[in-house]
C-alpha cells in the first residue's frame, strides 16, 4: 500500500482521525501558533473563493451591496442588546492595549457585527426613502472557543454577514427567507450537499433574534452540521440601537432588521459529507483542479505519451480546470493516490495502449469506475462527465440523508441507531425536555423542519402533548 | 447655489476640508465609534472590489494563489526579526483577554504578516522542489496610528499582502520588480494615476527589508502618496524563521523572500488625484455608476421623457453601469450636483427638445463639456466616451505631475513652489541630511527614482558629493 494512502486513517475506522488526516494531508489547512487558529491553505481557500463568488452573485442579484465595518467594537456598544451580549460576551477576545498604552475602554474583536452595524445604521437611516438597507460584508470574526476543530469550529473564521433593515415586518421576514434560499442554493447547486431547512428552537436561536432559520446537513458519521443561518431580528436591535425612520404617514417608526451568515465551516461540511476512505471527493464545481492527466509510461514510451498528455492539457484547458502531472519522481500509483486524496473529480490515464487505441482511460473519483473515452470527443465528454459527477455526489449524499432520516416516537429509539442520523419526532416545546435529551444522549434539537407538522403522538422525551415536529441529532 | 454643492468646501480653498467633505458627502465612508477606525460604505467598497479583481487577475496570471493566515500573532513570534519588531511594535494593538481569561501571552493583531507567514513557511518548505512559494492574502490589519485620515491612514485598513519564497536572490529580486509592475499597471490602467517608481532610502524602508520599491503618486495639493510597495527581504526573514530548503546540490540553504502590498489607502489617492471643486471624478473603469440618465421634464412632457429614459437605461445596461435617476422629489439641478459630487463620469440629459431632435445631451464629468449624441448610436458612442474620459483623466493627472516635477539644486528652491510637487535633486546619501530636510521643511525623500542618475551638482541639503538622484516632497 502506498505511503500517501497509508497516511490516512480509514473513515470507517475513526471518523474524527480521518477528518484530521485529510485536512492536513490534502494541504487544506495547517495549525497556527495560537491554539484554535488555523491557516487556510491555497487549496482550501480556492474552494472558499468559489463559495464567495456564488453567494456574491446571488446577493447582488437581489439588490445587496458589500461594505466593510470595523474589526473592533467598544464594550459599551457590544453590551447594548441584552440577550446578544449574554450570548457572545463569554467568547470575546478583548484588546486592552494599543500603541503602547492601556485603552480607556476595552475593545472587542467582533464575534459578529450586529452591534457596530446597528450603531451605523441608526446614523444613516432617517426616512422611509432610505429603506431597505441591504448590506453584506466579507470578514473575519473571533470567538474564543474551548474545543476547536479545523474549519468546523475555529477561534477565528472567515464568513459573510448580511445586515438589512426594512420598513415592515413582512419585508424583513421575506428577506430572512430569501437569504435562507440563497444558502440552500449554495449547498444544492455548488456544494452538492442536501440539507434540512427549519427554524431553530428558542434554546438554539441566535442571541438577540426573534427567529433563526437554519440549514442542517448530515455528515459522514451521522452527525449534523449547522451549515448556514438566517435571522429575523424583529425590532430588538432597532430598539437597542435607535434605528428609526420617518414613515410616509409622518410617524417615526423602528426598522425591522435581519442578519444572515455562512462561514468557512462550510469547507468542513464539504469534506465530511463527500469524503471517503481514500480522502477528499470534491464536487467538480468547487474543485480547484477538476481533471488530472497522468501518463503511464515506461522507458521509450515516455516521449509520445508525455507529448500527447501535454497537448491534451492544452485542448482541455479552455473547458475545465486541468493539470498534467508530469512529475518524474513519482510512480503512476503514487500519483493516483495523491490526486484521489485531494479529491480531484476525474483522472485521465494515458498509456501506450491508450495512445494506440485513440483513447484515454477516465477514472471517476465519485464511484471509482474506469471508462475509455475516445480521443476525438474529449472536449465534450470530459465536461459532461464532470456534470455527471456533480449530480452523482449530490445523489449519493441525498440517498444517505434519506436512509439516515428516521422517524421516532421515543428518543431511546435513536440509541438503536447508535445516534447516527436525523431523528424526526414530536416535541412538547419545553426546554427542560431538550436539556434532558442533551444530557442523556448529547443530541440536540437541530431544527423544527419547515413544512412538517407534529404527528400528535406525544413528545419523544416526556410523552407530553406534541407541539412541534423536530429533528434531533448529535451536532458539530 | 444648490445645498449639495454648498456642502463641499472648494478644493482650492482648503484641500484638507474638501477631502473630508467629499469622503463623507459622497457616502464613501463614515467614522466608526472607535477613533481612527472607519466604515467603508458600499460606494467606496465597490471601487475596492474593482481593485481586487484587477490585482487578483494579475497575481493569478503570474502563478500566485490566495490563502488566509491568522489575525493574531503571539508576541514571541512578532519579535523574532529585530528590525521588524522595532518598526512595528509601537503601533501594535494587543489582545490580552480571551474567553473571560487573561492570556498567558499577549497576542498582536497583525500589523502585517511576515512573521506568522514566515513561521508557517518554515514548516512547509523542505526541498527546492517546494519553491517558489507564491501566496497572497486579502486581509485586514491594525496599526495604532496617532494621526488618522479616512482611507489615507486608518487604524484598521484592508489590503492584500503577498509573501513569496524563492530559491535564488535573482528570482526574489525579479519577483519584487514584477509585483511593482503589477501595481504600476493598476495605477495606470485602472485608476488613471501616474506615479514615479523608485527605491526607498534606508530611512524610509520597510522594517526588515533589504530593498523597498515604491510607487509615489502626486495628490491634488502637491503632496506625495506612497501608493503601493514591494519589498525584497533578502534572507532576513528566512534566517529569523528558519526557512530552509535542501537544494538540488544537496546543500541546505536559506530561502530568499519578498512581500508586497496595496491597501484601501488607494481609495484616498484616487479621490485626491482626480477630485475637483464639485467633488469626486471617478475613472470610468472603477466607477460603480458610469452613466446617469437625468430626465429634464416639466408637466406634460414628463411621461414621454421618462419612458424614453427608462428604455435608454435598458439599452445601455448591457454595455455600461447605468442608473436612471427617476426621483420625483429632486430638481434636475439638484441631481446634476449630486451625481457630479459622486464622480459619475458621464451624465445623459434628456429633455423634450432632445427627444424631438432624436438626441441626448451628454455632460462629461472630466472636462465639464456638453455634447449632443444621436440616439441611434448610443450603444457605441457612450462606451467610446467613457474610454475617452478614462484617458483624459490620466492625461490631466500626468500633465499635473509633469508641471509639478521640479529639478532643484538647493532645497530652499522648493519653498518658492510652496513645497508643492515632486522636487528632483541630488542627495549625498546621509540620513542626517534627510532628517534636517524633514525638520526644516516637512519634506521627506520619497524615493530614489528608477533609471535616474545623480547630476553630480551636489546634495541639495549639504551641498556635499552627490550619491543618488532623489525625489523630495511632503507626503501623506
């Protein structure tokens, strides 16, 4: 067995170690000198850029603009909204010294920007003509986490955070839902990740929000990942920050605000949904390298094979992101393992026999199958294959989500499934039940799924009256 | 006079106040709650995005990749390179508390990332096969400045910082020059800003660099702005951070490193180079709005004029970034002033007489001239006019740079020009002369311009032997 492959713990054996191996060996990240911080290496950052491009296009198409708000927030500002500060202050990193002097007031590195944005909006908004305000920012935030994992939960992470103000409650709700749909599109169209959309229970809601919409995705080990959230903030922040406008009827009113975000945690989700024992499997649309050409040649056959590969790379380059692996120092077998670990969706192998037959051998990363492709049509068949792979990865993930979505009537049933999967059951709506569930099983209420009604078969925890349909799972 | 226009102090009267007025009234920025910090509002951020796009394309075309390194740097790491820490430590903001607890070691918010990048590179680089490493990052940095001005000098700013490692000195020098050329391209091609390229004197060099290349641009008030810099770091950081590789000859060697950056300060330069008494003048390539259509109609003529304007907007939208200002509540005069202040390069006025004549009246922001354009060819003539305006702004700035580039033999001659402009003269190379000049005139050595030799007419300060040709100026 090859040394590259050996370096990865099989996913089936130890999922957590597999994940740690993959993110490092595939050059996605490295640990920074400060605990909990990571370096996002180029291969992973490129995927993040595809995500940025997709979201920017959707945000812009619906009238949003990008801006940039400051990194540091005065303590007095951060503490203005009561629930918000309670939720975030334990996780804050504080700047206390600047330019060689102790600061008169501590400054928080933003854990999120509702407060600083709220302060600015209160200055900019005066009339109903100033509304809606639809602003997004791409930024870094810091939350001092106790337990961290690369991408999934890091002390600093990158994200986008949208902050909007609307004239009416209905408009703000519609914005919240529109942005949830943008995230669902991102997961579905680009990342090939199916997800359950729902509303967070009060206990899991964003600090200061009236309603938090969420997308919950199922990871390879049967745990949930909150992939993105969209918050309807009601008038909580508008009141705390005096965001008021003179309406057309001459009455001074508070605005209705929303916020919504998606972060580099999505990179962790991408790895954990699609990866297998051989490493990453990247959906073609976000693969920095979509196709790798590997020559299979010994001695005298090297020259014509390499010449063909070089030419093939040039032919394919206008259509796909392609690399020709011409490295002399590695065997084809080593290269196969190396590129498989990095999740390249399609490998084209070219040997003397392929040359003679006027074909290349294509190996699909999604299903491992090899097929012969005629040389003449590669500019067409290769992009088609990539489309197939994109769909196939989504379908594989969907099938898994369906298989691991289990209706229950009593939470003990989840134990029979080793707590792997999304457990659908009724909930009485009491936090005490949610707490008990978490204490006993480590499972939480991931969301109250949209479009689902309780079965009225009783709360899966206390057997009391059903109030909501809920998805229970262990989560990252 | 209109209230918008009145709100701007004339540039000729008080340049500093004019600048402050423009950046606020044109909605480019607002002051944040913490002194020295600003909010970059959407109109300015859009310009920054055009800059990002241009640079990213150039960086990528020369093999660079984007990545992300952490915001926080441990104190021990920041202090590893002696000159570097001396230069930056007075400006550092320190995080001392995280997650409710005092940290065992203070963490610096990055003032620049050579140290953290150096630490990571030392782990990643082992063999000559790993070189070159060509990485760029888009990020925020914090430098605790005493005197701040919007965009030009802010405590936090956005920038890109490139960090590369090379096998040889020659390669690293060539990289440094290549990136300087990328910045020159940005200024010339996109921002319509002419600049002098040169080398920094030792006193003005980046802390830790062997050589700093700079682009110096001339602002509207005759002062210089350092627009971007590219540093050849020799082996200073490679030695401080143990960036070593086994070369092909089996010898362990230190790498040669470079770093280079351009920041949101460029937005300040853009404003100060092109702005006039009426406000901003934006080069079309970076104008968020390139064309504004303003209807001139009273009473009954409104309907056909507005219908025409709406249709015109739709015709032009595939070709240029166009807005139809249909606001009822403002007069055409108000709108003219408003869009002029925001620097929109081209205004199309449409009145009943224009309609009857099958034309629109185009007003150029760069020269204030109005010309009639035939309706039938607008899809062609409007983009052509924008190209002309782009060139014209560059030529105006170039003419000013030429006019205010003054050869001197004694630094007192600069006083006759009220110290406005770039003064070219010989310099003996002694820091004591540079210090005396700065003390007496506030002028500094901006650079030793590339391709220029000393005249051998003696140092303009001490009249001692000429060693360098230098550009002297007051600077932002």
